[in-house]
């Protein structure tokens, strides 16, 4: 897997496809490869898809003792990743933790985005923080879900070190509990075409919260996938695939105009 310097870390990533650049940000405890294994082939037919691993995940080493696992650092990582790839503008897709990063990136650097898709996220603290705290509780995982513990070890231990995920999960929970909530004005500053997606059975983000976010950004659209919970991007249902394809097709003229405003190495 290639790596690229990004501030104080080296980001491991995969790249597939050919076309305009699209960066896809995975959710907590996952990796780019595992999160988007089912979705990336479809995206790769139209885009050059970059799948970076977040700090402390997969192939991107991060020492919890050093600190710095917070939303602002994850946004910095994406900016540095794009800069060092020579991408002035790009499409951005994020799921869950990756969607929080994507939203905050869109507020910080709106002109760099051609389009934005955020799935499985809201800008409200609850029930997200409570559900994440429960799901990532180490005692609960050891007692109730040893199979997931084994998958976490297999996914992260080779690069992060044996058992490093046990330090990562509390760091994620701590960030969710205190990360700044985007103000209405900040949400309104997002002017890039945006698709907000969730499952109607998602315990982390309600349909009401997703709809509110879609209304608050300037050019928002809402997708609610019936009968699905939180993860709508791994093994995505046909409704999600179709909506993503339609979104990119309908926003292509705007995306081209936004790309033309900024010179870059990769188009």
C-alpha cells in the first residue's frame, strides 16, 4: 500500500479507477479498503478514488501516547493528504466518523470541494455520543463481541502494534464526546452540492436529524434508505448506489465549474 506524508503522520491509502478525483473517508474502527470494498468498484468506473486510512486505523500509524486524535487533526490530515497528491479540488465522500471529518473540511475549505456526500452522521451530540460510548466500550466488546475484537486486531495490529486498537477506541469515544458542534451559520456556509444519507433504522442519526442537516446546507439533498441501520456504504443497497450515481450525474456541470476555478495537478 502506498503512503504519503501528511503533517506528523504518513497516511496509507489505496487508489482505484480513473477520472476526476474523489476522496472517500471511512468510519471509526474501519479502513478505507474494508469500508468501501463494495462501493469503490462502482465509483472507480467514473472517478479516481482515493481511500486513505485515518490516523490510528489500518495502514496509517499513530501513537495514542502522542495524542492528537480529534476532529481538527483528522481535517488537517485530509487537507495535507490532498495537498501532497496535488489535488486543489476534489469530490469528498465520508461515512460516520469520516462524514464528520468531511463536514468540518467543507466548512474550513468549501472552495476545494466539487461535491460532498455525508452518510450516517448528524451535527448533534446525541444520540451519537451515547451510542458510540456503548459500542466502543472495551469491557462490553470483550464480553459480548469477541469476534469483532478479533477483526479489530487483524485490521489494525500489523501496523499499529498488538492491541493498539484498545487505545484507539477510547480516543474515538473521547473525541465524539467533546468535538465542537457545527453552528447553524457554519452549516449554512457549506455551498457545495451535498447529499446527506442515512438508514431509517440508524441508532446514531435519526431521519429527522439527517433531514435537518440537508436543509441547513445551501444545496442539500436527502437520501433515506429504508430498512437499513447505520452502515449504508458497506454492501450498499441498490437505493444507495442509484442515489449516489444520480447525485453525481446531476451535479456534474456544477462540479466542473468548481474544478475549473482552481488549477491542479489531477483533474
